[in-house]
């Protein structure tokens, strides 16, 4: 096997790993409505350049969250979305002026810190996504984090953990907000930043199929847990992932 064939085999294996990771993380997100996007961003950042990771992650998460919108559409809380989008557009306006492409170490550190920052927020702040002002702040912070780190799940989760929503309402409403954030991220990096990504078209199709399949599995699993288990498992997973990403980011920064 010559060097070209060897490289082709390595790339094909990397793409298959990415597809499998997309499937598994979509199942996780389909059940818990959290952690999947963060985990996938970590996998993509390890296997691809930052630009390719950002774009492919956006495609995968748009497909993943988009399919959850279809599965849970009757549980969407539409009043949350208008103030959320106002905050999101404000973040885009600022980032259009101050163009910024992050390094890998920063991606890991930013994503890893947010679960721990959420624990430090006092209860009196009442960060309930159902409040219009809070939804606007949420839209701004989540979109800003998307543009900086490529994944914003831990930030978004802060605004849902204090809400009174059921697991189905959380899954449905977060899917809409996350889909919009990922579409914004894709538009920002492809037009404003002008990134060019040289990935085969079939990779995108494979990732989209894996994301949709994962959510189909997740939909059947979420029916087997209750709201208390939903919130408890989500918190444990996101704190664990935060620790791993923070450690990885510090290692990249130091070494």
C-alpha cells in the first residue's frame, strides 16, 4: 500500500469514527437533551482542523436537533423563542464586527468551564428560560458560545435546570433554540469568516443520517425515564464531561 492509499484509509476510518460518534451523541442528546453536542465537538476537534470541526459539527447538530423538533413538536414552548432569537441576533451583530476564530485549547477550556460556573449561580437569580428577559440573555450567551467554542450545551442547560418544564418540553424547546444557533454558526463561519472546508460530500450525508438515526433511538429511550431521572442523569454527565474537557484544554495549553 503506497502513501496515498494509506492516507485514504486513515481518512476513511476517521470519517467512520465521526459517524459513529455522531450516532452515539445523538442518542445521548435524544434522551437527556444535553451533553451530546459537547462530546461530539470534542471528538471532531481531536480528528479535524478547527474550521472543519466547526462546520461538520454545525451540520450534524442541525440535523440532530432538527429531527428532535419533528419528534417532539407538540411540546415546543413557542413564546420562549422570540426573545431568545433577539438575543441570538445581538450576539451575531457583535461577532460580525469582532471576527474571532478560536484555538483548540480555548474550545476545550470554555466548554469545560460552563458546567461548573452554572453551579456557582445563586438561586435568587432565577435563570428560568420561561422569563422573556432570561430567554434574551440566554440567546445572546448561547450564540456567543457557539461562535467561540462551537458547542454551547452546558451554557443552555443553565437556563433550563431551574425551569418547571417536563423532559419532553425541554427536549422540544431546546431543539428549536439549538437548531437556530447551529444555523447561525454555520452562516457565520462560512460567510463572515469565509472558512473553506474540504470534506467529501458523502461525509456530510453520513453524519446527517447518523444524527437522525440516533434521535430516533433516543425518542424511544426517553419514554422509559421520568423527569427526576432526566435531570439527575443530565447533571452527572455534563459535570463529568466538563471535567474531561477542561483537563484536555489545560493540557493543550501547557504542553
